[in-house]
C-alpha cells in the first residue's frame, strides 16, 4: 500500500510512504436473510475482526529510503447489505 489517501483522514502516514507486508485477521460475522420473492433475497450482515500486520516502510512506490520494519494490530469492523438473485 502506498501513495494512498484513506477517507476521513485515517492513516495519514501512508500518503507519502509505501508499506509492504502481510496481514492476518481473525473474526466473526452474523447475518440474516429475508425472502422477498421466490428468486430474490435481501441479506444483512455485521461482524468484527482483529488483524495483525507486519510490514517494511519505504519513501515511495519504487524508490526511496528504507525506514525499517513495523507491525500493528487493527480492529476491523464489517458491515454488509446484499441483494441476491437465485438462478434456478
């Protein structure tokens, strides 16, 4: 991830730097499905996960100074609304 603007001013440090690494997350979700007709469904789901990321930090996408390794723990909320069509 690099040279990216995240909405709401979150993670301002990655606007000028590149982070390259891995993320591991574990969590759970709960959802419910409403029957609208024979072929249509409406689903809603909510969940939360905890993620752990480890990465290397550089100045820019393809060049720049190496700043070292880092790691972070993230809280990852998840919300979703789905409209489903069932193909018979």
